[in-house]
C-alpha cells in the first residue's frame, strides 16, 4: 500500500511573501491548468476588446499613432497576471503564448506576427520577474515585469517591422508610451487584479491567495 | 489538384509563416515588395487549391497594413511616400499569408505535434489543449453574465466610460469563473492520470498519443515553397540592381 | 469489506481544514470501501462530500489549500475514476475519441490498445455517436456519458461519482445512471456515489454513509454508516434535517416569506406580459475555434403564453423543448423572431410594449431574472452589495432597499454572510442569493430558469417559498422547470414539446 503524496503548503506570516510550493520549478497540475485557462479567458477578453473597443481606439489615435501604444498594456495582462498568480518561471510565458495563439487563430490582423509579439512579451515579463529572483511579487515587481514585457517586443521586433521608417525620436516616443502602458495597465492593473481575485477567494490555493488569508488573520 | 495545406500537419504552416516573416524583413524597396507579393500570388494556388479562405479575416489584415503605411509616413522624418509604402509592403508580405495559414493549424493536432515531434513537455501542452476546449464555454459565460447584468440594471449606456467599466467588471467575473473551472478541470484531469505524468523517477509511465504526428512530404514541400517565395525579395536586388 | 480482499480505499482519521477556516470540514473520518461495494454518500450541502471524494481520489491537496490530517491509502497501481457534476469540466479534447483516449494515453498504453479501450468504453455507456463526433456538439446527458466513458477507459478499481446527474433532466439522468450500473455490473469495481436525491439509487447501492457537516452531532464526521435500507429506516428524520432528499418523504414545505420583502414597488394588475404566436429561431453560432458552425435552431414556434399578476406560471417539458427560451422571451432578454411578446401597460408603465428593447435600467425596474447558472448574476464584492446592486443602479432609497435585503438575507440564512465575498458562497447559497437579489428592488415580473436543479431540500424550500411569496405579493412569476414538486405550486402550467405548446 502506498500513502498518497502530500505537500505541506507554505506557511504564510503576516506581510511575508509566500513563494510557490515545492520549489520554483515544481509545477503542480493546478498551476499548469490554471495558467492555461487564464490564457484562454484573456483570449476571450481580447476578442471582445478587439471588436468593441480596439477599432474605435485605433481610429481615435490614428492622428498620433504612438498614443495607440497606450492601450498595449491590455495585451500584456496575461503575462504579468500569470506570473503574479503562479510565481514560477515560465508562467508568464505560457499564459501569454496561449492568449497569443488564440489571437492567431481567431483572425488577428498581424498573422504569425502575433506569436512573435506574444513570445517576446511573455519572455519580457519573465525577465522582469527574474531580475527580482522570482522572490518578489508586489506592485514593484509587477510594474517591472510590465515594463520589460512592453519594451522587449518594441525594441527587438516592432522597430524592425511595423515602425521601421519612424524617425528615432518617434521610435523612442512609441517605446515610452508602450512602457508607460506596460507599467500602469499591465503592471499595476495585474497586481490589482490578482489582489481582487484573492479577496474573492478565487485563488486560495495559490501564493497570492495564501498571503491574503494570512494578512486577514 | 489538392492544395498542400490540405495534406500538411500543423507545424509546417507555422514554420512557413515564420520563414515568410524573415523574408519580409529583407524588403528594401517597392520593387522588391511587389515582386515578393507576386511570388506569393504565384505560389498560393499550390498551397490553397481546394480550400476556402476567409476574406473577412484578410480584410482585418489589409486595415492593419493601411495603418502601418499611414503611421510610417506620418512619423518619418522627412515624410516620404516611398519608404512608407515599403513598410506596408514589407508587413503585407508576411501578414497576409500568415492570416491564411492560421486557419490550417488545427489546435488538437498542434498539441499532438508539440508533444511528439517537438518533444515539448507533455503537461503544459495537455493543459493548453484542455484549456482551449473551454473557449466557447467561456465565451458563452461572458454573454450570459452580460445578459444577467442587463436585467439587473447594470448594463452599459452609450458613454465610452461606462462601456469600459462594464467590460472591466465582466472581465473580472469571467476570470473568477475561469479560475473555478480550472480547479474542477484539474481535479478531473489529475484523476485521469495527468498527475502520474509529473511523478519523477524511472518508473514514470511514458505518455503515448492516440494520433501520430508525422512530418510528411507535403510539409517539406510547403516549407520549401515558402522559402523560395521568401528569397524573392532577398535575391531580387542581386538580379536587378536597385536603381536600375 | 469482503474477507480476504484488500480495501480499494481506506481512510483513517481523515480530516481537512481549508486554509483560513476556523473549523474542519472533515474530521476524524474512518472509511473503508472494499471491492464490489456500492456506497451512497450523502450529507447536507457544505458537509464536505466533494472534499471527501477528492481526498479518496488523492487529488485534494493538489487543488485546494488547507490542513490535512490522517491518511488515505489505496493499493499500489490501482486506478481511480472520478466523475464530476459538470461534464464540461472533464472535457480535454475536441473529439470524442481523443477525449476517451486521455486516460489510456497518460498511462502510456500502446496505440492499438487505446483504440480498443475507446471502442469498449463508448459501448459500455451506450454512447450514440462514433469517436469522430465533436465533444462540443453533445447534450448535457451525452456529455456526461462521454465523461463516464473517459473515466471507465482507464479501468478504475474505484469509481467515485460526484453528483453526476444533478445538472440533468430526469430522462438524461436515468440514462447516465443506467450506464453507471451497466458498467459496474458483474465487476468488483468499488463504487461511491454522492447525491442529494437518494430515491433513484435505492435498491442499486447497498451501503449508505452520511456525513454530518459542521453543525451536526459529529461535526465533520460520519453521522451514519451501514446497510442502505437499514440506515434509511433508522435515521430518516435526521437525514431529512440535513436537507437530503430521502426516498418516500413528502416534498419540503416552501418557507414563509413576508409579502413586504418581495412586493413590487408598483403592483401590476391583470396580465403582465403576453406572448402571442411567439417564435424564436436562434441564429447559427460559430464555434470560435475550428471551422464548424451550428445550424440555426428553431427554439420556439407559435407559442401563446400569459403571465398574470399574482400568478405563478410553470413552463414544463423535456430537455430542449424551449422552456428557457420562452422565459428569455417573457422577461425581455431576447426578442421573438416571429409573433410578438409584449408587456401590458400594467408592467410597461409608460414604455412601449416590446420589452426586449428596453434599456438596462428600464428593464431592471420592472423585471427580475435568475438563469440556471445562477452565478452569472453575482456582482459586487460583498453579499450585501450583490443584493443591493439593482436598487443602487436604479437610485432607489438605500434605507428601504437595505431593509428588504437584510430581511431576505435573514429568511434565507444568509445573514452571517452579508459582508462576505459572494464568490465564496456554496452552490445552494449562491442560488438563494441570486433569487433574493432579483427581488430586492421590487420588480413586477420575475423569471426563474430551472431554479431547483441539483439543490438540496433547504434551498428547494427557499426558492419555492420566494417564488410563491412573489406571486402572492402580486408579481407575475414564470418558472421553467422539470421539477414536478415545484410545478405543483404553480397556478398555471404550460407544457412545451419541441418548441410548441403541447
């Protein structure tokens, strides 16, 4: 007879960061499935956003295209939120890639380009979290992840494809707008989102949920 | 004649998309861009014969190209038409075929191929495939929450602010439902052996797959075809020197 | 447990305290299920039945945060099958064959054997389609039988069923039950079934285990464990108190709700909403992924219906007969594609009659609605906010609405939860909250879609009480239901068959 395996959930003290259980790379089934479903749910949100809001937004900002980048943060939410929720290397990338694959299938205007953007956005968020050693997941970490997630695809991809002819000041301006949006919308937005999910009791089995329960006492 | 895309697996259309993207980045002038598009048009029948293409989706790509051309004119210094056109053509070269190719990547087959041919770890691949099955349900959940809010007097009015707030509220509720669902899915999946895939050690069962993931001649042909097309803008300046 | 055989699962001193909870859900549970045993597991809602099944399946600690005690042991190499309430949660692939193959694939079986298992498992549940059928194109009952096939394909020695029929109508439920029984007949599979409604399983299962729940004589422990008929005979009244549907017991008495808590602000008189020759063709729905598209569905055709003020109209009929669609039309969620559905001046109060085109606030002021998936109506960050959301959107006086909300919460046993997050409620509590939230702001018309499906006796009594009290207070009430006990309280009954009045 074998006893079922058991892991002791990390104990959370008040105000302490709870880290993912069983070591950073010990992905639980729940981590994987939740990250994937979250990616799909964000895909649904993107579809609605694309149909309802993005077209008027693009029209509105066509007089000054870099301002269009201010909405970019919405597309980075899966990466930053996935990383904040699961707190393991790869979560941001997996979540963002699944959302990007959905966009790819559901008829986004950039073809396979969306997969490259998604890959770089996810990787950017991973770099942001890695800079803090996957130890911190507060608002600062979220903003850093959002900033790198926004900057990497602009610098490594968009400057050489969609905005190649922009003059350098404009290239930098569009980078600035992107990073601002990454910091505020994706960074602070994801942080607030994960905190609200913890309050709603939807993520008790994740580190952020345990932190909330510990803080509540 | 049956088009290549009816006989390929899911990996070669993806790879072809990336090959074309690499080729597109080398477009330097209008002539190169037009030659590339012409090559695409010549190659298209071989890939697409017998398949239907969604023109509506292509329209979205055309709009994107217009916005790229426009912004590359507006924000260039000095403002010149030709470089902006080149920017549009460069993006058109990989965006248009990319949108078409996307329809030929079957999500389930992609899972088979990622797991068997690319040997990605099975657990994240399976989580992704399972999560994709929830797409339509989550979409319907969004719709039913929107209906419920309408009857409760919480529907949006015409102002953009109230629309954005409504969308944000629904997004949050959808994520809560998605997380609940993910928990129940995990229970079902773990009980069906998903948990065993994580067990370390030599006695771990190697996962098998119901469907094989072959790379066929059609896959190779498609990638070669894409490479040939992608080389047109690269090679054109060597054959016809720019400015001649 | 039969002598000479090892238990298929054994729990010793099993306990579970969810993280953040002050008292355990499960506590000191000793349970042993041997080969060939057929166990019915019952208990009030929130008594931890699902938690216990998850623990027995060995998946609890992987998905929930909490403190475990004791141990669960199962024989080495033995497989467990776990069937959940909602078959959509078990779906892992786009086609039936792939879905059934999931367990055998994970076990590393060779391809020919996987194919054999698929054919065998689909046959075992009498599945009507082949392996190429899309999993998204199945009815609820078919999807649940597919989920059962997926569980059986792994050849489990222990089969755990968590309310497998509670989301289904009677006919589909019977087919799922028959499939379960056929699959375990003549085998030594140990079977544990969690259900609110015991009657259909009596005579088939031989042992009854009752969980006490937190408020019982043995909080978190077992209230009873013994031969099914004997436990039913000895502990019947006690079981009724826990909310379990004991076979042969009369349906519960709807709770009494004072009229002032549900009365409409402007009580309508006479007819409230009238459908004449109403038809509804649902537009084809494109699946988001893949290139399939559903055919347009004729949901309703030429239906005449009237909802009277002070009357409770029950819409009955088999699954797919158009019950929900008719409620959708009558409460203004959808516009008919033929014929007409109109609010009378008594309800419209100055608006044009086609209520489907009313604005969100105009509709909310006059209509309350709860879908079968009641959680779709949950809003706000506390139960109180959820109750008051409609009243606040309509800018109603806070004091008046607050008094009604608190009164309703007290009657429905939600007072303790007023400041809790509504997403943390149990299924039964969510249902009660949704119905109360639809009534707080005093609409003149109430639509409920299958409000009692899968509910225990307590929530059943609450929902039936609210619906009845609303009608008594002068609202027009329309309820779609395949629950005969609920329909017995209706003043008018309309039976649909294939979209037409039967």
